[in-house]
């Protein structure tokens, strides 16, 4: 094992600023302490805020670019009835995906029907 360490920024991963993480953790702790009306320092609550600050910092990091996948051509549907049905199914699937509740049996039925039409 080499005795020197390679900084994360050299390998292409951006570094996370520990200073910014601590600032965000303290801000979150102070906000929580005000709402909970705590006068004394609570180590467990600060630990929670610190974990959340690190998680948020990692989530905000830019993701490495994935290699571009080759574009697949969509099969052209010439039948206007089929084209209309495909548009209806796509709209209903999109509505299901954005809603609060999804009937997965109906979702599966529509997906199978869409695959059969496209084949």
C-alpha cells in the first residue's frame, strides 16, 4: 500500500467543503433548538444535523457524466388508430407516475399493451 494518499479532486471527484457542512449543520441545529426550545446543547441532535448536512452535501455534488448510450429509433406507427391508442396509454402512464397512488396492476396492463402495439 502506498504511503501517500491521492486527494479526491485529483481522481475526478469534487471535494466537499467541511466548513460549509459545519455551517449548515450548526444552522440546522440552531433552527431545531429554537423550535424545540432547548437551552442546553444536545449532542444527539447535533450529530443528527451533522449527518444530514453531510448527506445533503453529497447529494448536491455533481454526478460524473455517464457515457452516452446509442440512440434507438422508435418504430414508426403508421396506423392512426394505433397511434392514438399509444398516445392515450402514454398519457395515462405519465398520469399514474405523477400521482400519489398508482394501481400497479393497471400500470402493468398498460405497459404490456403498449409493448404489444410497438412490436
